[in-house]
């Protein structure tokens, strides 16, 4: 993700946040929060992939997949705390 510009980060964040909102029970939180969740999810997904030694390859689609995976994990954790 480090090679992408800020506009691409926002697009990846928006797409990943929206996809994560669809995959995790619920419909997302709106564009701005979806972007934030997607960008934070990208960091979580990238860190987790590095720790586990998983390489999804390079490019836009792999960045979206990594960010979506991280965003799903983030939303799952957030919704666990929201229920408690």
C-alpha cells in the first residue's frame, strides 16, 4: 500500500470499508467512516499478512483484498465491543 498515492488510498479505503460493511452483519457506516475503516483495515490486513507470511501479490486488487480482510476483522472486533 505504501506505493499508492493519497487518492488511491481513499478509493481503496472506501471500497474496502463498503465491502467489509456488506460482509459483516450490517450495511456500513457511511462514506467517511467506511473510508476510515478501510484505511485502518488496510494497516491491520497488511500487518496480519506480514506476521502470517501471506503475500497476496501487488497491485490495486490485492490492496483492496488486504484492506477488506483487515476491515472485516476491525468491524468484527468493533461490533463485539458494541454488543458488550
